[in-house]
C-alpha cells in the first residue's frame, strides 16, 4: 500500500514537472491598439501600437513589460501618448485559448500641439484588464482581444485624472 501511494505521488510530481515544461518562458506580443481618452467629458480616439514582453515565472504567473505609442490628429492639432508599464500577469495555458489578466504600473508621456500651443508632460499611469490569446501553434498565437482600463494623471488643470480605455489585438510569439 505504501509503495502504491509513493508511486502515485511520484507520477503526479513528474506529470506536474512535464506539464510545466510545455509552457513557454517568454512571450512577445505586438499589435494594433486603440486608446480611447476621456478627460472632463471630452473624448478622443488615439490609434497606435503596443508591444509587451512577458517572462513566465510559473505556468500561470508572469511579469510583463508593456510599451505603447498612440497618435491623434484633427484640423486643430495633434497629440501623441507613449506608455511604459510593468507588472504581474496571470494566465491559464490550457488548450487552444489562453485567457489572462494583468495589473500594470508605470508612466505615460504626452506631447502635441494645437492652435500654436505645445504641450509635453510625463505622468503616472496604470492599466488593469485582460484578454484572450488563440494558440494557432505552440509557438505562435493570435491575441484576439486585450481590453484594459488605463488611468493617467496628467496635469490638465482640472482634476489631474483621465479615465481611458485601451483595446489591442495582434500576434504573440512564445519561446
């Protein structure tokens, strides 16, 4: 009886180790992003791209570095926003889809001009959200959607808090 329990325990241990080796350690994402900016009732949609590098500490826990650049323009001027965020990512790697959630913290930089006035400013930023990757192959995935609440704290002269949304889609490479 003790040998059977020991054998079953060893099999579970080795199955867990083998399963952990199936998941990739590094994930690289790149794709299109839409940043919907909302400030004091005014809204604008910035088009751009974002990329991230994830290092998976375990099959379900990773750390992420996320970088994005977004641009907006109209007849009165233009603006650019760059974000650089870091934090933990929880994911569930099973089957053809990989859902994930993440909480990222860092900064943002805005620059632009309108009506002969220029602005350039750095601010705190944080993003909370998640998404779903479809695993086309073990090494290549399609990020079907990633949706996040993105808080920025630019000094706009009113409330110093902008509640934004970011939606992304693209390709994920796993190593």
